[in-house]
C-alpha cells in the first residue's frame, strides 16, 4: 500500500525514475480497487459509475508512474503512446515496463532504488 500512496503523492510528477516494484505494486493495488468498485456496482445493480470516476481520478498518476518507470529503463515517457498501435503496442509496452532498471545514472536521474 505504501507504493500506491507514494505514487498518489507524486500525482503529476513525470520527471525522475520509478522502480519495477513501485510501478507494479501501484498497478496491483489499482487493479484490486477497480475490481472492488466494479463488484460493488454489479451487486447494487445501479449505474453508480464508481469505476469510471475512480479511473478518471487515477489517470494522471498512472501516466506519471508509467513515464517514470520508462525513465528508469532509459526510455522516454512518450513511449506510452506505443499503445496506440493495436495489439502489438500494448504487448511492447508491457515488455518495456518489465525491463530491469538502468544501473547507472541516466539523463532522467539516479537509479530509483538508490534515490
């Protein structure tokens, strides 16, 4: 949960680097919360739009942590736009997110684990 809170505190920070742990823990908690909200909406059986509202609230932090994760691998945050390429783009972005951190200081700062 601390990784999720850390990402939310860095709400619109697109500079710097994020470790694999920070990124994937945010994704996991984000998925669980979205699932719970969708389940609540399903059980109540009324259009509460809870998942949509939540998705809008975490859209900027999701993009920011994604950009920082790509920075950690030495890539620009703009690589997130690769998802606009159908099917292959999303797969390629997941591969980029799974790559190990650049162990040296790169143009985006020092290694995320050391920072």
